[in-house]
C-alpha cells in the first residue's frame, strides 16, 4: 500500500503502511504483534485484496494467546468490513480457537464466528 493509514495503536502510533506491519511481524515481539491483526483487519477494505486476511491467518496459531486471539478477532472485523473470507482456510482456524484452553482466544473465536454469521450468513 502506498499511502499511510492513520490508526494509532502500539507500534503504529504514527499511522502505518503494509511495510510497517511486515517489519513488526519480522521482529516477532508479542507486545507489538498483538496490534498487527487489529490494525490490518480494521482497515482490510483499504488494503490489497486478501492482505489483512493473510496477516490474520499467519498469526492465528501464534504461541502468544493475545496475538492468537487478536488474529481470530480480525476475521470478525474482515467479515464486517469486507463481507468475504476464505472459509476453507479461516473455518478450521476458528474451530481450533473455539477449543483453545486460553479464555481470551476462545472468546475472540466465538465473537468472530458471530460476526461471520451476521455479516456473511455463514454458520460455524
């Protein structure tokens, strides 16, 4: 993405570009990574097709439960803002999230499934 999207969050306090997001992913710091799926998914409609979903897919199995849960939450945001997800990929990730032992991850997976049902008409 050429322009900068303004949304102040964690390492993205001055706005961000897709390159900034990729740099945070490359650093692998959970205290920064937890913001990545949120900023990407809330702005999915303004990003290249599939980019935000790909970010959330990449982080949905992360070792840190905050990162993992936020990635699952991102699928709900994408359903709301774009109305489309690759359910063959996303469905199994959400199913795993609903079985996760961490309450944050489980709650975010449940919420995302609700958003997908409401905004895409897909029952999980």
